[in-house]
């Protein structure tokens, strides 16, 4: 049976004064644990050596409230690291890592407790701490670890894979590969039961001396059970329950005393010390009064009591392990024998403390009406706050979470499920008539392995049922199986959920056709289980969501279910405003996938139902839902263009301001082979730029021609003036030119090409005339040919 493994600290990267890594070897409410040096370099490293080579089953880490590492990696080895023992070293094998939250939600006032289930063999464990989370309290950028707990059992070198045939069968059923890394799963057999007394929370919130007494009483309780002295075991159980609360109170007093010392409030510290002494004396007096301390060594005061951090009292190095006591609702094995250590005591005596002051009052549960440990503690009696692990936070966690581990603890070592309650008997009366009470009791058990075994037994029973069974019996068995499957689909344990899916698939694809039960029973099977399956698509675990969605898709494509057209009618139901984001995303994604696989022809999907659902999904608050709805609309438009447009508003510029509708209409254009709005604008912009470029080139050409014409005009004027001079010299007496204006001004306001004269023919006016209106320089408006002089 796995138990707490002692360890020593081999090395560390460094530590702050007063916070050595050796503090991790002691578990007590007042320990401070290890802290890295101030402004250290990352990563930081700690190497632990276990007292013996062992198979680690569970690791527990208690993080600091504000000196929090962002990630902690785990490595394991059979020998010391190379830098400590050269030439004899073996490389560390990486197990994986866990991520720690930044603790902002709690204001850095709570400590996170991580529980990691592993299956790895070795003697040296290395922890690597990465960069710290930044917060206002951690001014020196340190990381810290308050406590670490290792739970496992000794491992022999010749027995590396000590798994029973039942565990191998379960691994084969669940699809687990034996060669997978150690962090992919955990052993869940009853031989791997982990006692709650080995849990880190027990040591960190219990007074060390009371914790030792609880462990000894727990051993005697198990021995009394093995001896079948149930009255005595009941009394010990009640005493242990009361001592749990006593230890938590004393631990809280010790923490308050330490805080008072740190604040130098020595009067308060003295008062707390006296209060602890009085309370402890009263409790021990009651234990001695009822004979519960007989055979125990003399009780020491906390300061003189050794904490024994390295070898746990329940270690097999000290004695042979004894299975822990099952809960009252479970069956106790009959073949366990042990010698009693305590004489038989009457059950009527109860552990009640004497009267004391109001400040010293014990917890309310210590009164005459004693309560069970399963009951919830009062608020003021609860342990110090700890930010417990949430599902899916740690990559090292297996598929069975904390709730499942508690189920395993409740199940204990009992081989049979607990009896059905009156409510369960009434609820499952039909299933009991068809399948038997033992099988239904297993399906209702609080132990997840019993629930899984019941589903496997039902699977075997259905497969072995002969084809000649009367239809009425086969029908009753089917409906009883559907009842149990519907319950198992809601189970939080992954293996139970997967077993229910396997059983449902067998019913639909094999059992119903084999017994020729017809579509009515197939419809009953699907309609009773589909709502629960759809609800699991909104699970917080991504793996469960994907598994449920893929199974629904597979079932919808099955020929027996496809003909019923049941699943599409569920998927097109409008999304509820208060449904979770995961559920909405899974429903829309599943609809999109099935729509591509089944189409709208005789599948249960119609244009009207799908478009109404998709248009309403465009208004959903989750971005992924809106994007998937756009894809659904585009897929529908590819098949039904005109019908789809009837459910959408008309395309205009104001509507295109909505990015969703803009993407929808641009998708329509691409499907039709038309240019999109953006492409049209780009084409128009390119055409405008080309026209501007061509116009500039024409203007430039005209300006060149105009410059050439001006040069020709100047040359002609020069020749005329040269010819006039000799003429004037030959006939000086001749009459001057008939014009009243000088010759130099004769060409003013005159177009030398067409002979037109105008007052508007200034220098700029002539340029405009040459370019726009001159009959000799412009093309003909009818034939576009250049004009020539007549």
C-alpha cells in the first residue's frame, strides 16, 4: 500500500538565510519551507534523495502565497546527478511539469496545494523552479516552496512493471499504452489506496503531537476491524474524528503564537502558549479516561516530540502495512486477523472535554452529539485557506481528479458496492427487475471503479445475450441499460464516461439489430441519451468535450441513427442566452461538421432551420461561435444561393460596416466568382491611376510639341525681319506698310497655324488654343484624323 516516503535534501541552487531546503524535510503548521536567494538567476534547482528506491505514486506541493514559481519541472533518476558523483551518474528522466497560478484572485493571501499522480521508479527526485510570478509583495523576485510530500511504495529492481492482470485489462480497455510516460495515468486499484493520514494537508494543518496519536489510533482501529471488534473500532473512529479537529485547533494556536512572537507581542504569545497547554491537557485527560492511551509511550510536549520527517510511522521498514479501515457503508473483508492491543470498551463512553473558558472552548463537534468526519466543519474550525487545484490546471494530472480520488478513499478496500438507498431503489426499480440489484448497486456506487465494473459487466451481459431471446425481455434489458448509461454519461470520472459511450455504441450498432427491435427502440435509445451527451460537450475538460462531440458525430453518421433524423433536430435548437461558452461553441461546431457530412437532403437539416439558427448565432457573445456561424452560412449558400439570401438583410454600405456581414457578402462573391467589394475598389483605383498617368503623358507630349512650334515661329520671324531690312534699304522712299501697327506687333493675338486672331490670344491663351481649339493642331471630332491645310 502506498505510504509517505521520507527523503533528505541532497543539494539546492541556494537559499535565503533561515529558509534552507532542509526545511522541506519537516511537515508542521509552523514550518516556512525553502526560499531562493534574493534576485536569483533562474531556473533554481533542488535534488531530493528518498530513503529507499521506490515507485512514486503521488507528489504534493504546497506553494508560497506570493513567492510563486510560474512552472515546476520534475525529473527522476536511479543515481546521484553527475556533478555530485562523477563517472557514476545516470541522466535524469523528465516526468513533466506543473504550472502554478499567480494567486491574484486571492490577493496573494492563500497557498496553492498541488496533487500530482505519477507512476515513476527511482531514488532521486529533482525539482526545477522557473521564473517567478510578479506581484507587489515579491519585491526580490524569489520563488519558494512551503512543503513537498512524496507518496509511494518500495520498488524491487527486478519488478519494474508490477501491475495486476485486472489493471492491464483496464489499461487495454481504456486504450492506455504501457509504454506511455509515467505521467499519463495513475494506478487506481484497491491495493493503491492512499491513506488520508499520509496527505500533506493532514501534516500541514495538524499539531505534530496530535498527528502522531491519530496515526497510532488509526493503526489500532484497523487491527480492531481485522479482529472483528467493531464496537471498539467504532469508538476509535469517533476519537480520531474528534482528534482531527483538536489537532487543527492546536495547529492554529501555534501559528497565532508564532505570529505574536514575530510582532514582539510577547503577552499574547504567552497567553496562546498557556491556552494550548490547558487545551492539550484536557484532551489527553479525556483520552486517558477512556483508555485510549493504554499501551502508548508517555505523551511528550510538542517541543520535545521528534517530528520524524524521514521515516513515516507506517513505513514498511518498520512493520508490515495493514490496510486502512473502509467506510461504514462498505463491506469489510472477513479474512483479516490481528491481535488486539486494547481491551474491549463499551460504546457508550464518548470523548467529551471538560468545561473550560470561552477562549478555550473546543470545536462544537466535541460536544455530546459527536459528528462524523464526513460532515462539514464549522467555519471557525476549518483549516487555514489553501488554493486547491482546479481540474485541468496541471499537465501531470491524470484523468481521475480529486473528486475521483475521494471516491476511491470512500471505496476503501471493499470488494462489493454499498447497498442501494431507498431513493435509489425507487428510482431504479425497473432496471433492478431487468438487470439485478447487484449490477445496479455497482452502477450507483460511490466508488468509481465499482461503477466502471458494473458497466463492463453490463457490456458483457449484452454481448452474451443470445439472438433468440424473447423481444420483450430484450426490450426491457435495453431500456434498463439506457437508464444506467444516461446516469453514467454524467459521471465525472473519465473511464466511467468512456465505458458508457462504449456501451451505448454497442446498443445502437449491435444489440438492436441483433434482436431486431426496430427503429422505435433506436429512437428511445438516442433521445434518452442525447441531451446528456450534448451537456457533456460543454464540460470544462477539453478532452471530455472532444470525446463527446466526436461520439455524437459518429452516432449521427451511423445508418441506424441517420434514418431517424433525431440529432440534427437537437443541434438546430437556438442557443440559450445563459448557456456556457464551451457548450455553445461545441454545438455550433458539431452542426457545421454534420452539415458537411450529411447535407440538407433527407438528413433532418433544412435550409429554414439551419439559417434561423445561424443568423441567431451571429449575435452570440462568443467570437468563435459567430465565426463558425459565418462558415455555416457560406456552406449553405454554396448549395442554396437564392434561399439563403432571403434570411439575410440586403447588401448595402451601412450593413457592410458590420464586419460579420461584410465577410459573409464577400464570401458570397467569391463563391459566385464575382469580384468582392474590396477587389472592385482596387480595380477602380487602378483604372483611375492609369487614366491620370495617361493624361499626364499626353500633356507632356503636347507641351513638347508646343515648344517645338514656338521654336519654329521664332525662326520664321527672324527670317522675315532679315528679309525686310534689305527691302527697306533698296526703296527708302517707298511708302510704309499699310498697317497702322508696327510689323513687330503684327503677329500678336494671331494663331500662325489657322490664321485666327483674337484678343484672348495671349501667351497662355495661345497655349490653350493650340491644345484645345486650333483646327490645324487638333484631331477631327468625327473621324479622329489630323486635319491638313486645304
